[in-house]
C-alpha cells in the first residue's frame, strides 16, 4: 500500500541546567494542535524487528502529584479501550477496566 499523505507530530522539551524538563509543548497540525503546553507525556513505540516497546515518559518538575495520578488513571482507561479495539479481547479488556476502577478507588480519584 502506497503512502498517500504524511503527518508530523512534534514534541518540544525545555530543559533546565540539569536536563530536567521545565516545559513541554506539542504540535500536531493535522489535528489542529499548535504549540500546546502540557505537563506530562507518555509515548510508546513498537519495534517490530526487536519485538520490543520503546518508551518515553516525561513530566515537568512542576507537575502536581494529584494530576499525575489522574493522568495515569486516564491513560490506563484509554489503554483498556484501545486494547479492546485492537484485539477484540473483551474479557481481558473488562479485566483491565476492573483494574482501572480499583486504581481510582485506591487513589481516591472518584468522588
């Protein structure tokens, strides 16, 4: 299948003198995003040759812990939904969603 269009996503990370992230922004012009600021990012890339996942997890030093917990919870919920769409494994997806509920309960994220 021939590529008919390419799209670019850019991530810019501003570092302090110790190379710790102070500012993160991203651009995805096809998605209508231009230099949007964020406090955290998680990126996973599948290496099909090595059969391994490459990861980049970054957060700014002023990312509040309570927001990091919420970010993780929402990421886990999204991963369960993506897993179900990608594999059609409804039983494991339900198990993942159960864990997300447990995670939220233990961190007192649901009020």
